[in-house]
C-alpha cells in the first residue's frame, strides 16, 4: 500500500470517528466555559491574594471573594457537563462506526476474510474501533478548547498589559510546540505499533482457545501459551512507551 493511499484511508477513518458538528458542539462549548472559568479563577484568586496583602479592609475585596466562589462552582459544573456531552457524542459515534463496520464485514464473511486472521478482525472490531473515541475526546476537543481559551486569555490581557499579553502568547506557542515535539519523539512509533501488537495478542488467544483440544492432543499447548506470553509482553512494552510519551 502506497503512502498516499495509506494517508487517504487514514483520513477517511478519522472522519468516521469525528462526531457531527451539531453533536460535538455542546461538549466544545462546555469545555471552553470550563477552561475559561479555571483561568478566571486563577486570575481572580491571584489578584485577591496580592490585594489582600496591601489593604487593611476586606470590603474592597468582597467582589473578588464572590468571584472566586462563582468561578470555582462554575468550573466544576461546566467540567461535568463537558465530560457528559463529550462522552455522549463520542460513544454515539463509536456505536455508529462499529455497526457500520459490522455491516461491511457481513458481505465479506466468510470467503472474503479467508486470508485475514480472526484475531486481527476481532481486535479491529473491538479495540481499534473503541480507540477511535480518543480522537474527539482527547485530540480535537482539548486542542480546540485550549486554542480558544488561549486566544481569549491573550486578548483579554492585551487590554491590561500588551507586554504581558505578548509574553503569554510566546510562552503558549513554545509550550504547544514543545508538547507536540516531545509527544512525536517519544510516542509516535509506540502509538503506531499498539494496534499491531494488540492484534497479535488477540490472534494468539483466539487460536489457543479455538484449537485447545488439538493442541492438547498433539502436545503443543505449551508452545501456544508461550506465543500468548510473548505477544502480551510485546504489547505491554509498547503501551508502556506510549504511556511515558503521554506523561511527558
């Protein structure tokens, strides 16, 4: 398969994983409100702490105290609504994608799948499709929320101090580039290998359970079990590297 064909198919799969705009938008809106409330909470509480150290009376600070409470409650409520709306959209799209995949597999079964390992088909139908929910939940929505809130924070700060706004913008760009670069360096190969290693584990398990009587009869059960152990160890190594990349 050429790189052009692979890239085209990858874009098609990602389009299937992304929920429609009407279903995805509520989670995005709640996410922006939640992140905005968190930034506002930091700003108001910081101003409150600094101001409390230089004034004698708490009366001028009463509005800030109310603001801290308001943004704290708002952050919690909107965060809950964001997770609720985002997961609802992602899981609905996941169910649609999985049912569509089953409809496409039915005409191919069994003759059209003769050259495909049953374990790989099972891994694709269950694990690979399930991982597609990460696209809207952990890629598109967080990036969109972060970009919108960052632009809003820089724009608001520009009215207070253009120099501080420029500093914040530069820091945000550097942080974004660093996160993307480190994630690519540490996790690109590991993430691309997770699906293949998981398919190997599924294939080994399906072969073992489906042919256990034959394996026992010919004394090959230990070899089949060793194949599962080796495949599982390879999968755990790849997942560990991917987890390190996410942590970085």
